[in-house]
C-alpha cells in the first residue's frame, strides 16, 4: 500500500484551530494578523481559512518577535526586510550564474578551455573581445 506524499510547504492544509495550536496563538490573533496584512492564509470554496506549513513558520516568527517586545509595525518592517534580503540573494545567485556563463562564452570564443588561465583582467573588469565577429558583443560593467 502506498501513501500519498506529504504536502509541500505551500500547501494550505491546516484549519485555523490547528494553526493556532501549532503556533501557540489564539485563533483571534491569527485573524487579527490577517487583517493587519502580516499573513494571507489560503481559503476554501466556502471561505474557511487554510494555513500552510510556511504560514505556520511565519506565525511562529511573528509570535517570537512580538514576545520579545517588538511592536506590530516593527514586525512588519522586519518581515519586509527579510523578504528583500531573500530577493536580493536570489537575484545575486542569478547574476553570478549569468556572469559565469558569459565568462565561459568568452573563453570559448577566445579558444580557451575552462581549465586554461587567461591573463588576468584589470580588477573589477571583464575581458573584452575585440576581434571581428558576425555580431557585436557588449560587456557592461557597473561604474564604481
């Protein structure tokens, strides 16, 4: 007999009473946090709230912050900053991947293998291709 895989972290499966018990918060507090925009639980067709594992983690974080004396607006600001940091980390990873792909394309165009060591470019600059190409290659560098 096979069992269904556990729900993912974003699957809205917990009713408000279970979410309240898992977080140690009163159901009315959960409703209040929703009204304040700190959390957005899923809804059933009939309008009932359903919380995901990610929502439970967020509620626990909110509870911990408020228990340490931080007001709701401070909690809102902290959550916003955490979200911004996460977004910037993801963007940084994307840009790093793109940079590595660009460097690899330059190495291939110059006929080098990945293991070859090109002469080092000046600090903070990418090597630039200057031979005749069917198209143009432009490498931008952000100003200091």
